[in-house]
C-alpha cells in the first residue's frame, strides 16, 4: 500500500488533512471513508479497512473532520451538518483531482453523516455504514452529565475518550434536528449495513431501523463478537473484504449495475 498526504477545504473553508491509500496497481475504484465521532482518519479501524481495501485494488481517501486530528478549524464550531459538508467537500476534491468515489464508507457517527451526504455525492454507487446510529442525537449520551451546563452556559468542556472537547449548545440543537429516515428511504444507491450484536456503544437496533428505512438493493452483515471500534484486526479486514466483494456488482457503468432500471424502479439485482 502506498500513502499520500493531501489536504482540501472543508465546510468552514479551513484545510482538512487527508490520507490517500493506493494499491500497487491502478485502482479499480475509489472509496471515501468517514471516521467515528471524535476519532481521526488514523484510528486503527480506518487504517485497517483502508489496508484491506487497497489489497483488493480499491484506493481509499480518509480524512480528519474539521477540528480533529491534523485538520484545521475549531471542533467547538462543528456539528453534524458541518460533518456532512466536510464529506461533500472531500468527494468534490476527489472528483476534481482523482475520481469521484464510487464507494462511501462511514463508521459510527461517520456512517450517519455518509447517509445524510450520499444524495450530494452523485457518483457514489455503494454506501456502507459500520456501527452507525439511526439518529445522530444518539451521541449526546456521551456528555449527558454536562447537558445542564451546556444548556445553561451555552457550552461545556467534556472528556471523551480521555481527551477534552468543547461542546456547544448549537451542536446539541443540530444533532437533534438531524433526521435520517427520509434520506435513507430516498437513497437510491446500494446500501450495506454492518453492525455487531455485541456493540455496547451503538445498539444493533439502530441497524434494524436503517435497514428498515432503506429500499433495495440493501444488505446487512452481522459483525458477530466485534466491538464498536473494530479493535480486532481480523474484524476490520473482514469488513474490507466484504465491502470489496459486495461493491463489485455496483462498480460497472450503467443504470442496471446500480440496481435500478432507467425509470428508477428497483431491480432484482440484490
């Protein structure tokens, strides 16, 4: 696997840090990866999935959302909507400089952002979520103890994964206003939902809701025994191998390969 460091403008115009992982041969497709809440592009799940996909000939662009990792900007000013626009910006950069991503993958809240952004990424044909919440407001439980202070003072510093983050009331308002059902129901792209029955952070009932909202072609894969962060290397590699095999049927050109007829009706491909 070859890696290149790149940057592009995000939702607020600040530079977002990204890594492009390339296979040793010309890529047969490009994928865009969105990391989990308060994580970075270099979290082991993202790195291992990228490694697995490049082994299958798929190039992967993974980036840090605004204010996280090596990206510029203030995390306190961000919210779910800005994450969605960061994703759209990443896809626009890829379309202009590389190739529009045919596969878009999101982990945890990144998966919810992918579902919300998918309609704005025209060339995306295969959408994958991993341990994604059906409701972005699900992440509020991480700072429930500080909610009164956030409501009263307008912001509060909370510790998440051992690090301090400033959460503002606008973040709470934004995630509570974000609803995914309509976006998922109108996705009109192939969808693959990964979730572990043992996920202690985002319960598997979230996968059931997302899958229920979606129209065909849709698929569900149980990550039995995996944890939310896919901390076991074998789980991340398995996800990558399944994505590569599943997405193959949707990477060919033409409406039929997308699982839809010319009129937009769902076919029986999947």
